[in-house]
């Protein structure tokens, strides 16, 4: 009789361990995906970047299909797709850009903070760069709203301040663009995102030089 509670305990531990192991598996896959994205966007030669991002987008789609309710997975799928759209350029980028918007909007339904604002930064950049209706979904007001949401969550972020500064420069709001570019230069790089944040910091430095009197 004593063995039955012990057996039940072992069984319950096994059932609890299975979801934990599954979570660890997708986190490991996501870490690998993120690391390869970081290398691709900051260190890989330009001629190989688009093909590498296409391969990463396929892997991100498979991971998202396996974990459709995991916001962080969807956010990284959106980031990869947005990077692919930027690299492809022109009409070839529209499919990736539209899919990036779709998965990022789903991600923020699951996590209103969008993984510390990362989803909103990417959405802002997408709305800023995409052509407007009827070709695509580009919209300056929506872009600014997305950047403002990201700033409310992470006001010193190198990424959001750089992209918002570039947006403001395009809008002719030079003083505000310079302020956010300086914030980006002074920001702290995120753990695991050092290479991409430092690349954005350098971009912000060039923007400061261009904008300051």
C-alpha cells in the first residue's frame, strides 16, 4: 500500500517535468535563432544576408507553428521577418513585412508589453518604412504611436530611440530627432543583443553628427 503514494508522486513529477523540458527546448531554439540573427544582421557580408534571413524566417515560422501562443517566439519571428523585408527592399519585401506585422500584433495580444517594448519598436519601424495604402500598410501616425508605446516601456532603449530619431528626421522634426539620437548614444546595450545595439548606437552617433548645429 505504501508504494501507491510513492508511484503517484513519481508520476506527478514526471508530468510536471514534461512541460518544463518542452519550455527549455523552445527557449534553447529561440536563443540559437536570436544568436544567428544577431550575427547575420551585424557581421555577415551583405551579399549573403538576404539568403541567411530567408532561412532564419523559415526556422522562425516552424518554431512559431509549434508554439503559437508564446509571445516571445512570435516577436522573434516578427523581428526576423522585418529584417528580411528591410534586406530585400522594394516590392519583394511586402510579403515579409505584412507577415511580420501580423505575428507582432498577435504577440502583443498575448503580451501587452511586447517583451519589454521590442514588438512595438519593430512595428513602428515597419509602419514607418512600408508603403502606404493601397500598396501596403505604411502609416506615419501609427508608426509614431508604436514608438511612443515602446518608449513608455523602455525610455532609454538604444533601439527605440534610434529608430524613433530616424522617423523624426524624416518628419522634419530635427530638434526631437537629435534628442532621441543622443538618448540612443547614451543607452545601455541589452544582454544578448550587444552587437545589434552597438550597431544602432553607431548609427545614432552618425545621426547626431548630421543633426547637431
